[in-house]
């Protein structure tokens, strides 16, 4: 094996190691972004005092391109009760 080839193979090995390190950092950063997004969503839902069932209904309405104003009366009734107390 020539010196030049040996040097190139060593350089390739180092670059592959760096690539693996960068890929790991990318995955970690993506996980952190997902975690932060989930935290933000949780805070918004908590602040709005929405039950999981109500959130599911809201999301289903948006997914189906329905008008959120057409949501069930039970959700509206619950909100009225909350404001009365």
C-alpha cells in the first residue's frame, strides 16, 4: 500500500467518524425540538383548560375541514358551565 493511499484511507476513516458524530447530534437536536414542541402544545392546551376529549374533537374538526363552530353541543355546554362557576 502506498503512503498516499494509506493517508487517504486514514482521512476517510476520520471523516466517517465525524459524520457519525454529526448524525448523532442531528438526531439529538431533532429529539429536543420534538420535546420542546410537545411542551408548547401541552402548555397551550393546559392554559386553554381543554380536556383531551375536547382537543380530539377540535383536531378532528380541523382535519375534516369542518367549521369548528359545528362542534358538538356538549363541548359548548361544558364551556358555558365553566364560565358560570
